[in-house]
C-alpha cells in the first residue's frame, strides 16, 4: 500500500528506510545515494520544504 503525505521532517527516518528498499534501486534510481541515510532524508525533505509552490 502506498500512502501519500506532505513532506515533514518528522518522517525522515521512515523515508530513509523506504528509500533503502532494494526494489526501489532496481527500478533505476541511479542518482539516489546508496545507502540513503537519515541525513540524506533530512536534506531532501528540507530542500522540498523550501521550494515555492507554483
């Protein structure tokens, strides 16, 4: 099951765990750090939170 959520720094640990799933990497995410750490998750989420919506 997939659950869509707004980015929140509180979900960084769970997000990092999802991104470390081998099935995700098998689908061609070659620009994603491997392993995808908690630090990577926090940086990504903070970057998304700073973006302005169109």
